[in-house]
């Protein structure tokens, strides 16, 4: 249960969205929105770390034309943390100098937009802020995050923004007594992408296997046609002649032949 009442913001007819860092004055609203949006409950210490910038970077979205007069109140947010590449779960999928200890990543912790302000491109803009931030860090190699397996809208958003799904993690989340899988998404920056992630390698192998099977079936089908040709009447003659057919021509083989 949320510590605060549910947010009930109405979007203005002509919203004017701007983005800024999250501040200490956003604490109460930030807790409210997280409580409304997420099935996972976060410790109060997490929110204090966000608003005071303690090991967490964040961006907030506000509507300068908010109808309730609160034109600086949060309507969306993204929070992230910088982690060392060698300590992350995607280290094996990075192209980086293993001898260097300063290679870093940006891990997206939470991302959300209040319901009345969705489908306005706010989440996309917030993610772009993170991408720009990570790209401006010379030692940063990637952005990564987890998405619960049933959150199709979030999955579609990250795919649209060129994030790669690199792993599926079984029973990653435990919510209300039930386990849920998670997808691990990654967005590479500053040349950090590995030649091929494990999931991409499996996908590539499956693609080649499918193409190989199609080729085999195609050849088997052609051999079947050759070994068991159909017979049709040719013009007004009573003899039956074998026929082979392609897209562009019909060739009748026998004493007489004709091409169409």
C-alpha cells in the first residue's frame, strides 16, 4: 500500500513539457508516483538518495501549463545509477579493455509517467536524457535495465529506441508470492557493443537453421516434381505429356514443345 494518496493529475489541453533534475522538494510527489505505478515497494532511503543525488542521477518531467497551478510538479521521472562494467551482469557482452578498471555503465532503476500524461512522448524524452548523459561519459560503454516479462508497452518502447534484448532471466522478480521473468535490455554507447551477445548468437543460429531447412524442403519438393510429373493433355492430341512449370514459362517436353 502506498504511503501517500494516489496521484490524480489531469493533463492540460496544451501541455508544455520540460525536463529538469529531480530536487529535494519533489520527494513527496516522487514517492506517490512510485507507489501508484510499481508493484515493488522502495525504501524511503532510495527516494532520499534520488532527490539528493547520492549515487543516483535523475531527470523529472513537468508540465508548465498544468491546470492545477502546480506547473513545477513532477509528472514523469527516470532514475539511474552508474556502475562499474566489471561488476555488472553484462560484462561478457561488452567490447572494452579488460585491463582498465574505469569502464562504466548506466543502469536505469525506475522510469514512469503518470497515466494522464502518457502517449505524449515523455518516457521517450526521459530515456533520451539518459542516453545523452551516458554518451557524454567517455568511459561509459552501455545503458542497461530490467523489464518484467508482462510489461509489453515498456518492451515495445525500448525496442523502438534500439535497445537490444540480450537475456531472459527466469524468476527474476518475486511479487505478492509469485515469480516473474525479466528481460535484460541494453543500449551500447561509445563503441561498447560486443560483436555478438549470447541471445543474438542463438537468434543468428536459428535464422541460419530455418534458411537451411527451407532450402532442403525446396530441393526435396523439386525432386518430387521431377520424379512424379503431372500429365496434361496437349492441345487436341490424345497423347499425355509430362509438364514442368516455372513462374515465367511453361515447358512441355516430348515430341513437340512450346514456350509461353
